[in-house]
C-alpha cells in the first residue's frame, strides 16, 4: 500500500531499467588490491567476481555497474515467449531469496517481460538454485530437475551457489546462467535473465 501511494505521489510506476543505477554494493569492482580476501576473490591482484561477497574491506572500487552474470550456454529461443522459474533454497542466509522475490513485486514487475513463478518444477523452464551445497538438498534438486520438461535450464543465484561464497561448498551442478552478488541486486537478476533470453543486446 505504501509503495502504491508513494508511486502515485512521485509518479513512479515501475523501475526504469534504463536509469543509471545507484547501487554501490554489489556492483562490478575495479582496480587492484592485495588484500587477503576472506573468500579468495582476489587472485594475483585481480578480482574474481564469482567469489566476491562485497564485504568492502579491500581497495577495489565499486563502479555501480550491475552486469554481474555469466551465460554459459545457448538459451533456446522458445523461452522468449514465456519463462517460468522455480526457486529452490539449498542453504541460504535468506538474503538471496529476498532479492529474488523482489523482482516479482510491483516495483520491479518482471511479469511485464513474460517471466513468471511456477509452483511446481513440472511446469518450470528453469530452476533457480540459491545457497550453498547441502547434501540432503542435492537429491531434492536432482528430483526437481528430472521432473522438468525439456528444454530446461539451471540458474545459480548468489555467490554461495556459484562459488561457495563465505559459507562453504558450492552447488555441485553446472549452471546455464550464473547470477553473481551476495546477494545479487534485483537489477542484476533482471538484467541477467533478460540478456540470457536475448531481450537486450
Ligand atoms: S569486497 Fe571483500 S569479498 Fe570482495 S574482493 Fe574485496 S575483500 Fe574480497
Ligand atoms: S550468496 Fe550471500 S546473500 Fe546469498 S545466501 Fe549466500 S551469503 Fe546469503
């Protein structure tokens, strides 16, 4: 309700994705640092974006750029028509889930790009895996993936799932799309999915 009233007052309907982003952390870091990074995200003075948890302790400088993702495989064109996501929490701190849920809010309104939540893997195009590797959830992810129709994608969201982050071991699967950050911002999540679907150049 508050968002709705604020929106009317400020005449803001949804986030304009072409606006200059004002998010400092997480964003692409640049420069050099020999800081003893707690997650090993600095190797030979260079930044390893997959491992960074944006603790702000090193000398690397934020650029405010939100394009922190890897698209590792060709994404089938059929997903341009509609794209259904099924999230699985393998062992998160809760923040990745919060940012992921935010993209479906009126403020970000990802439904306008024909991207939706599915309430079963049987109707999903992509599994979105968040959190570190946990032995018991490994089987759950496997079962969910097996239940999905072809073609299907695996998306890793957050440093924990992609690299193990600060907490531990990374998810044992190979991801088609890796969305980076700890947690990734809604801008990064939306940018990554739109780019993978070929909606933006
Ligand atoms: S911000 Fe923190 S986690 Fe990221 S590279 Fe610097 S020290 Fe490592
Ligand atoms: S990547 Fe960061 S925000 Fe996401 S679950 Fe791991 S610790 Fe939490």
